[in-house]
């Protein structure tokens, strides 16, 4: 079983409470708009305070510069246990996918699609594509959102479970 911490749209701001919420996570996934490369280093250092050497996966977002784009791709597809995952910053959501996303989900047999960009928290199941969509909202202070959010969940073989939405105050 893998415990996952999901974050997006930090825009250069990393709330200290994130480390407490992600301290037991095996992997941290960032769905883009990091803000700057120092945020990745701060995330790694903060996790180490809890003796956590979690794998950090991520994609670049539309505001990210060459420092982030040099380290993270536009999209990633990978297996986490028995769940095929697609992460892309600008991807939309069920019935309103960005161009090419629906085809990618179908062709690659994706079971978990993660996006960011909108700053709107969403956890929705697409029955037509048999794929769960997650957008953790925005964890940063930039944007119009009133509540900053992250998600924590687990993947156990082919089950996606124990999903928790966490509001950052």
C-alpha cells in the first residue's frame, strides 16, 4: 500500500502545516504551478524533519519557468501499485477535458487522472471512462480561492481509498 500526498498550485508558497499532513506519505505528487525550484527543495527538507524520504513526482504548470520545466515534464504516466496514473497540470475534468486528455485516458487505460490549474478542488469519478479524477485545488496563496486545499489518499493494489481533503488555514 502507498500513501500519497497530493498538492498543486503552490505558486511559490509552501504552508508549514503540509509537512505534518504528509509526514506518513510514501509519495508526494505535485500537479503543477510550483512557482520556483526552491519550493521543491523546501518540500524535501521539510519532509526530512519527519525522517520522511518520500518520492516527489510532479509536472510543470503554466506559470513555471525553465528551472521547473528542466526537472519536471508536462505530463507523466506511471503505475502506482496496480493503478495507472496520468498527471497533467491543465487537463480539465470529466465532461470538460482539455484537448487530447480523454483520448489519452482511453488509449493508456488510465484509472486515476490528476490535474491542477483551476484552483478548484474536485474528486469525481468518470463512469464512461472508468477513471477517477482528482484536482487538489490550490495550496498556495495566489489566486481567487478562499480555502487552500490538499488531498491525502492511499493506493492499495488496484484500490484507491482513504481519500481525505485537508483545508489549510
